[in-house]
C-alpha cells in the first residue's frame, strides 16, 4: 500500500506571481477544493498520529497524511475549519522556541507572518488536530555540530510537551536537510516518525525516520 503524505506551509492569500517561494502559500479556496477532491476520491485525511497504524502496516485503508510545516497562525484560521468540515485531521509541526513569534528564519526571503501562540495551539489541539516538532529554532541541522543538533531535536519535543500539555510523537526536518545521524537522534529522542521534503509516497516497510512527502 502506498500512502501520500501531503506537505503544506501557509494557507493564505498567495503573494504576487514571481515572489520567491510563492508555492509555499496555498489559498484557502484551493485548499478547500483539494480536500474536497480527496474526499470525493474516497480518501481519509489523517494527522501523523492517526496515520501511525497505517504506516506500521497494522491497518489498511485509503488514507492520506496531511502535514503543515512551521505552525503559521493562518493554518488555524484558514485550514482548521476546512479540515473539520471534511472530518479530516492534520499534524502541524511547531518551532518550539518561536511560539507566538514569526517566521524570522525566512527574513529577506518571504514576508514575515505570525506563528501560532500558545492559545492558538490550544485551539488547534481542541479541534482534534496533532502537534509535531520542527526543532527549537527552525535550524538547518546540517550546519550544527552533533551536540547542537541533538538539542534542537530532543529539546523541542520536551518544550512543546511542557508548553502545550500534549504528547509530541512526530518530527519534521527543517528545510528537509538531515543526515543519517539526525534520523538516529530523532529515533533516540522518542519520535515515532520524521518527515522530509523528499518527493514520493510512503510504502509499508519504509524507514519511519525518513518519510517522503508530496
């Protein structure tokens, strides 16, 4: 069975044509149509938490994973109502030390937008959604030494669990950059899965620490 895991960032009004990384912003109308199409095709949209038994081969069904990177406030305002309308769940990967901040790591590249606050994350969880980790500061793990990388991976899990009072079982590599040592650290930190930006679908038996997305 192959499972697509969808990767989104912002659900918002896209910037003008030609703007760098414009493809990372999907309009609410487009997102609504994409979710409708999945429903019509017979898919169930699932968070990484709800997808776990399918990834492990314990369950079978026509399912698709839905993930959002970075934790933008517009995910709560624009994506959550649509997800709930179709009875879908999703995982949003939070940058643990930047809750209530902005995507300042993109400075000079794309417009800064607000990230979810603690209250926003509470509303996301109350809506039946899942929280994953995206490191402490959206760090490029390949640029860090092993001690720093381990802190980014493990401490973000602890910070999110303490701040949001929820279990954090899923990780996502910032910029999609990682090495073998980082996937090992993610497993040692207690994550069940880790997603990448490598293109492709997931098959039973794939390494859960290097999952591809669409």
